[in-house]
């Protein structure tokens, strides 16, 4: 899901944006892509973003990406910089460098914001994208060839996050971010280094962990061993839980329901765990 910038400047923008985040995670969104910024601090909005990253996907958390901003500034825009679990996305030029007002790409009027909150980079110049048809579009056809800015970089990362979850839906929001950061390519000739608070590899203030690598990220996600915790549950309808490792405690299965643990290499069940008469538990190991 993408939340757009159409609300900028309206007095109720923070409320509507917060409503958008809350509606998204409550209605099944896995990834929320944000190519916009705001000049106004909003605790209401930040609470909604945090709720999505904490409560979305049945507690695994929605992945939230934000564009860094296009002011060639050493400070990432707001609300991208507001919460540490947001994945902040900057834009690379065609040369593999951070897009700046001086990179050779005939777009000297903008540069990708950077700084301590920057996480990852993606292409941000001459990006092909679908266009609105007819006179309301940017070009005469159905596609435009020059979508640019960190607004065009951000959906690249959101798309890779979706690919990661397609092969391993049991990953938490933080695990998805870790995979994206650990598998990034060290491009541009920057002096990446170990930085406190940046545990997922070497990092640089202008390009974060580097260029997102979709193939490497998906392969890493396929090989990732994750523990799915199924705790403090009362199961009253047929329920299937899948994961390479499953840990369950304080569970009651009742009302003729069937609980299935499947596709697991290991299953750890800790008391209390009750399966009432007429209900059932099925275990399926890899």
C-alpha cells in the first residue's frame, strides 16, 4: 500500500495520514510505502506509524518505507527520521553515487537527502513507471520514462520487502529490514565503515548500507530460519500455523476447532497447552 502526498498543507493532514496507516495495518497491509514528507511534527501520526510496525500482520509488523527527501540536505526529512524502525530510502544517480545537484544526469535541481537516519539506497533517476491516461497524465502515453527523486527510490525498496515476505511470510518487520540492509551492495566507491547503532554491516552517511539487492535479499529470506511464536491463544476455529520453527505455550483449542502446526523443522510446545475433547492438534514436520 502507498500513502501519497496529496494531503500536504491541509489542516487535518496528520489525522488523515494517521487514519490511513491505521486502516492499512488493520485491513491486511504488509508493506506501506511513503513517498512524501511533512513540515509539521505530529505525535498522532507517529503513534499510527508505530502501531503499524508493531501490530500489523498479526503482530509481526508492517514494513514501512519512507523517501529520504530531495533537498540535497544532510538531514533526512520528516517523518522519515521520526522512528528508528522506519526504512529510510535515498536515491542513487546513474553513476551509482548518491544523487546530488552535481551528479551528471541532467537533473541538477535536486539531490537525495542523507544523514544518520539513512538506511538504504535505490535508483532514483529516469525510472519508468505507469502514468495516468489521457490529459490528466504527465505524458501522452500510458508510461512515463523519467520518474525521479527519492519518491521513485522508495517504492523499489517497498517492492523488495514484498518479495521477501512472499518467500518467507513469517519474518518480522525488523527481520525484513535486517535482510535488506545486510544484503545491500557497497556501490559508489564510498568508504563504508562500522558505525555504532548500525549492526547490519558497514555503513556510510551518504548512502546508508548501500544499494538494495533484490536477488540477494530474496535468497537470504528463503534461507532464513525464523521462530514463529504462537503464545497466549484460544483457538475456536480451524487454524494453520506455518514456520521453520514453531514455539507454542499457553494455548487452548476448543469448540471443535483444529490447530495445525505445519512445514516446521522443529515444534516446541510448553505447558499450559490444552486440546479439549472434540478438538484436535495436528503436527507436520519437514
